[in-house]
C-alpha cells in the first residue's frame, strides 16, 4: 500500500513537471496583459465611457499581472528554443531585461496608486505604461514568420 502511494505521488510529480512549461506560462501571462490593456484602451479611445471604478479594477488586474512576472521562473536557461518569440538577448542581458520589466511595473503601480479620475489622466498614464511594451518587445523579442 505504502509503495503504491509513493508510486502515485511520484507519478503526480512527473506530470506536474511535464505541465510546468515556462514558455506557455509566460505567453499566458502576456496574453492576459494584452487583454487587460485592450480593455483599458477602449476607454482611452473613447469607445467605452470612462468609469473610474471600472478603470481602477482593470489597473489593479494589470498590476497583479505585472507582479506575477518572475523572470527566473518564466525565462529559465534553456527556454530560448521552441515555440517562442523570446529573443536570445534576454539571456545575454538578463539584468537589462529585468530592469525593463521593473520600469513597466513601476509605471503600472503609479497609475493604480493615482486612481485616475478622468479620461485625460488615464490617457497620460496609459501612454507611459504601454510605451514599455514596445520598448521590451523591440529589444527582447524576435519577429517570427
Ligand atoms: C520586460 C519585457 C516585456 C514587457 C514590458 C512586455 N512584454 Fe509582452 N512579451 C515579452 C516577451 C519576451 C514575449 C515573448 C514570449 C515568448 O514567446 O516566449 C512577449 C510576448 C507578448 C505577447 C504574445 C504572447 C503569445 O501568445 O505568444 C503579447 C500579446 C504581449 N507580449 C503583450 C504585451 C503588452 C500589451 C505589454 C505592455 C502592457 C507587454 N507585452 C509588455 C516581453 C515583454
């Protein structure tokens, strides 16, 4: 019986290791980031009315997403190959990569802490936050296809 329990728990361990794919994890994190930003961008563009409470909820979600970013867990050595657009530059300049994400996180935190009360304030903060997407993608991502 005891042997069976051990065998089962070892199987479970092996399965969780197989499913913990850092490439999929980081892409899921980025997809979520893109989705939240897409929602806020509708307000910025005037496609949706400005609602301070709803905007704050979205900013908090964006901050939670940014706080989940763990470069060591999501970009471990060896995860530069496969179905990924992560550029080799990430592993050549991990400090610079982390600093780029830290700058992004700081801008998101500032926007959340300020809790924008009108769309013009949101626009300024949105511009500051999203400029980091392009900065990082240009340096640390390769275009495929
Ligand atoms: C510190 C760097 C960094 C910042 C900042 C950053 N990204 Fe990314 N992003 C990446 C990297 C690296 C990838 C490629 C991941 C892979 O394919 O393994 C990526 C991929 C993506 C993807 C594609 C995910 C997929 O399905 O393959 C989306 C969408 C995305 N980012 C959106 C955003 C948005 C929106 C922002 C800003 C609000 C942002 N990112 C900020 C580094 C960053």
